[in-house]
C-alpha cells in the first residue's frame, strides 16, 4: 500500500513538473518578446513559401487573398505576414534557448512544445484588420464574440472555397457546435438545409445582429418574410398570433408535424381557442344537425384531417370581405 502511494506521489510530482515547465515555456518573456518584435521578410510570401509549400498552406494561392494587384488583400500588402505578423526571424530560423522563433499570430497549435495557439482576441483582430465592414460590423458584442469564438473556428483560409461559404457544406460547419439544430434537421418536416436549398446564413448573421438569435433582420417575422412574402400582408382580416410572431405556431429548424408546426391541429389551435365555439372534447354524441346518435360515439369533424384548418384555411389572414373568421 505504501509503495503504491509513493509511486502515485512520484508520478504526480513528475506530471506537475511537466505542466510547470510547459507553462514557463509558454510564458517565457524573452521568447515571447522575440516573437513579437520581428521585422517583415524582405520578399514577403516568397520567403514563406520556400518552406511552407505543401498542402494545405499553398492553397492560399487559389484564394482572392492572393491577388497581388489589389492593395486591400494580404498579398497586396505583406503577403502571409499580413495575417501572421512580421516573421523575418522565423524565416531566418533564429532561435531563443534552442527554440525556433515562431510568427506572432498562430491560427492553430504548433508542434513546438510549450507554445500554444494565439488567443482568440489576437486571431480575430488579425482578420478584422480587413473584414470589419458590411455583415461583420456588429461583431463586437455579438453572441459569437462573447462566447469566445474566433474567425478561424468557422472559416478556413487556405482553401479555394471556404466550406462555410458553400451551401452544401455550410450546415456541417454550424452543426459542429449547434447539435440541437442538427438533430432537428432530421425531423419529418424541416427547412431544406440538408438538400442544399437553404443554409443557416439565410436566416442568421453569425457575425452579429441587432435582432434576436443573431437573425439577419430585426424581428423573427421580418426574417421569415424574406422567403414567405405572401404572409406579409397587409391583410383585411389578420390572425393576431401570426402578426405577433411566427414562432407562436412554427418551429424553424425541424418538427415531427407538417409545415414545421409545434403541434398538430387542432391541439395547436386549442392552446388559445380552448372553449370558444368548438369545445375541445374529442368525441360527441351528436352529429352536425344536433341529433343524438344514442349510444354511438363519433369523432368531431373539427378534429379530423387538418383539424381547424378544414374550415379556417386562411390561417395567416384573409382579404375576403367575408373572411372575418379566416374561412375559405
């Protein structure tokens, strides 16, 4: 027992010692200062590509960022160092205490022991140097930014086509974190995301939005109307829950009910219309003419097929002068 305890103690001390060494190496002020205080390489990306000339690094040459004739692009400025920071000492293979000096900004963890990926803020700032306008103007304070997500957590720079910008592959990038929405996309009724006809960015702006849930518009309804313009109105007779919020009746990512409904009619309708005109009992001993069937119990026609929509088919609103109760 004593021997086993001693062995565990020794292993624990070795493990703590290794952690301390790694932490010291990562926070070595001399090494970090050497990384941060480099000059730009004389030949820009040509210097970098002498060593970094294999996939996927060299695929940057197939992207718009490699357009040298445009001064707004990285290759129109300092090449690779426009994003990774000045790295002349790294290119010259200089070292500090035997450790190769790396570029100031690292977008993935290097193989060198004791050096980690750059902080989220530093990686994001490198991207926002160019990409801060347009759809990204609300990044500061957005849900993604406050959650500690960096640009390269979603985007891939060294590819001809960034997967998150392609309709067929974008959902898989989003689903890597949004597992609940991935599960809902397999439901019987769903937006055609997996079919490549609709993508997450059609409704959401992941870079930040003044609306709820990072929606592209200020409200849920305004976002839905971008595709479902026939529900916008104005209508002579309006259904108040529709005008209030589409999510009162629908769930956007997937449902076991038709038309992305939260519940099937008439139960969905009875959440509000619980005792008016058509009571919610599933069975009745009378037919529509009011005559009693005796012992026979029959289902109410309001509960069959499409439920309330059997009659109230203009559920989103009607322009018919006689459409006060949203009938056909």
